[in-house]
C-alpha cells in the first residue's frame, strides 16, 4: 500500500516545514547556523532516523521470530559526501559520492553467528532496500489554494 506524507511550509519561519502523515505531525527545519530556526530535525537527520528506525525494528522482529535473546538495538548513523576514491563504491564516476555509515549496537545473549546473521538482515529493512535501489522520484507541480 502506498504511503502518503504531506509537507507544508510554516511561513512564520525561515525554512520550517510541517510534515503530516495519517496519524502524526512533526516539524522539520534547518539548524540556526544554516539559516533555519532549529525547530526540528533537518531533512538528512530525518532520512537517517528513518533508516535507523527501520533497521532496529527489522532486527527486533527477526530476533523475536527466531526466539533469540535480543534485549536492545541501537543504530548510529552518519551521512557524508566523500571523495569517490575514499568511498566503498568503486563504481562511482563523480568526484564525490553520498555515503551513509550505519553502526549497529546489539545487547543480549547472542552468539557470534546470530550477530552476523542480524548484520545481514539489517540490509533487508525496507528503507535500506529503497535507498539501495536508487528509487525514481517523479515530480509535478499542482495548483492549489
């Protein structure tokens, strides 16, 4: 089923946006040092939070199905643009490539084999799969009130 999010500019601020989903609303903004008002996470912070949340949820679901003793998952992420020669993407042809580093911390009574399997499962979270597939973005202008 298609997911739908609406993002609307909050005109009393420099860049702040109100994002709404079916059941939630939150504010996204740029930090004050880049001209925003710092009212919420930046777009890249939201992207990283989406990947981290999806990763943790996927690992928790998998471990529960297997009956593994996974007590806690923390996912630490960074986004950067690195020189192509410094990245792990040798197929890149540009001077810089986008790179997300994801470090996963697991707490629980897990064997080395279980931890390795969870690392493999992390690449199967839906947000990771979407990002890795280079999704096509279709843009259009709609007129509205």
